[in-house]
């Protein structure tokens, strides 16, 4: 494997990610979402950052938006992911209404997320208006990944899912936001759903890495929702997603085959059952016309 696919076996730290500027010679940061221990175990040897995104609300729970996601849900999924992570940096999203009220509210809830999940950092959505909160958290030892551009928790106020930074005022707001969040101590910034030249310009201006989603190849890293890039949802393929697999199709095929096997009395077969006598192959000795039987040894298997 080239060093482009596997960076290091050592545990990845917040300062290590903070230092990953592509213009400084680093390879891009690879980030994917996970919400469970088995998925974290699958991603851990390959990616740099696992984001326990509040997208869990839409992907796993079927909510229309991320707004109904609670702190308890994020803590439960965050803890599950941390149990499956050995080397990656795990970042947990702060859900809607858990940090916007005041820096003190943000600290109280972020501290719970850190203590109860064992994650390395939290992510919060918001531009310049969240800079004081980011400073409050980072000065008290809570590493923060910021998130600007399209912010799913504010999608209603923003007039829906659309690319940000098209007009002068929005571009100015995003550039100012990125600068202030960096000054406030954020160690990286997710730029979501933002016009490409602006995402590239912000990346170029900042000392901390940007992680793009629907942004720019010039960003210092990329993030996707794992279920999107695996093609779990056959009817959902936004412009910024490339499907690296069609897992949805594979699941459909497997379920059809299982259904047919059960209905056709092919599954379970004797080897899937407990207490079924092993098959006894009969060998015929041609010389003395005697027959001998030797039991086939049973495979050892776990109870799972
Ligand atoms: O919730 C999430 O998964 C995210 C990423 C898409 C950036 O915020």
C-alpha cells in the first residue's frame, strides 16, 4: 500500500490533524462518518478521522432533518464508535440546541460528550456568531472542529439545501467566519455545500486545515457520509457524492436470495442446525466385502 492509503499506525491526535495542510506537503485528510462500533472497526485502519455526525438522525433514525437528534443519541452513538476505534481521531457532533444558547451551555454539554464517549473532539456548526463559544471551549481544553457553509441544523433559516457563498455578502461572511473560528482556536473547519472557488480561497488563507463536503478538491481533506458513498440509499445521490459501492443493491440481492432459500426449504441446512447427527460416509472394502463407517468430524463453531 502506498503512503497515500495508509498514513500511520499510530493513534492520530488533534495536533496531528491541525498540522495537516496540503500546501505544507501533507496528504489530504480522509474523514468518513460512523454511528456504530462495527462500522468504526471497518473504517479505523484506513481513514484519519471518524465523524459521529448528527446525520445519524436522517441516516439511521429516518428523521427529515437533523434537528430532532438529542445529546443522549450523540453520546450513545459516540461511545459505540469509540469502542470500535483504535487509531483514528473520533469527533462527535454537538446536536441542535445543545450549544447555541451560551458558551456555558456549550461547555456543559461538550464536556458530557467528551467524558461519556471518550471522543477526541466535538464539532459545532456556525460562523462568526459561534466564535466566542469556540474560544470558550478551546480555552478550557475541549478541541473543536468548526463547520461553515451549508449547515444542516440551520437549513430552514438558510432557505433549504443550497450552495453557499454565491453572492458577495455570503462570501464575505464565510471568509470572516473562517478567520474568526481559526482565531478562536478551532483545529479544523468543515466547509459544506460552498461554491468551489470560495472554499479554495478559504483553504488557502487559513493556517488550519479545511475539510470539504460539496466544497473543493483544494480543501485539506474530504468528508462524506459513509452510507452515501457506499450507495446504501438507491434513491439518494446528491451531486457532491460519488458512490464507491452499491451496497444497497447487494443488500437487496442478499435479502432476495435468503427469502428464496427459506421459502424453498433450502435454509437452514443440516450444517446450520444444532444436534443433527453428523453424516456418516460409508466406504466399501472391495477385498473382504466388509463395509466400514467413519464419522465426519464436526467443525468447531461459536454460538453466535
Ligand atoms: O452530520 C454529518 O454527518 C456532518 C458531515 C456531513 C459533515 O456534519
